[in-house]
C-alpha cells in the first residue's frame, strides 16, 4: 500500500519522502520535514512506529494511517 500511495501522490505533483528499513532518512527526520505523515506499516508495528515519533510531531501536521 505504501508504494501505491507514494506513486499516487508523486504523480499528483507532491514531494514524497520515504523512511524505511533501507533508507537513510529516519522516521524522526521524516516527521520533522513533513506536513503530512502517512503511516503504511505492518499492522503489528503500527502502534510501535507511531509511538516512536509522536513526540516529534507538530500541531499543524496531518497524520494518516492506512494500516
């Protein structure tokens, strides 16, 4: 699902940043650089990932989960 949405938003002209196991960008860095954070992770990791970055979010960010 994550790849699908990344391509969808890129095609619409949005800048898409990705943080994954094989990227240099960390989850925390991604949250700091983003206006919209779209979580697309395996369901058993969802709460762990969200909890690991929630302290670094801003009130003006939109957080979405498509798990």
